[in-house]
C-alpha cells in the first residue's frame, strides 16, 4: 500500500489518500491522472489493468485501487 500511496501523492501532494474515498466522484483524479496511475501501477506492481476494470469504483480510494491490484496479481 505504501508504494501506491507514494504514486498517488506524487500526483496530488495535497490529498490525504489514506482516508479519501471519493477520488473520482469528487473530481480529485481526472482522466489524465487515471492514465498516469495505470502506467505507474503497471510498472511498479507488474499488473495490467484491463479496460473493463477502469471504472470509478476501482479508482475512488487507495484501498479500492489496492484491492484491484491484489485481485489482478492473483490472476
């Protein structure tokens, strides 16, 4: 989770990613941020996020993103 928080903090240093649960819904992450996130996650976690998983629910919080990464890592 630390690596993920670090990636997110690099995008938006002013956001508390440990507690924020509306990253997409509240407009904190935009489409460019999500593309950057997908690239960074692929590089750092060695998982590929398929198009069908690119939905707001998976990107609304660090916990949701971590759950997605762990799920993809098991596949």
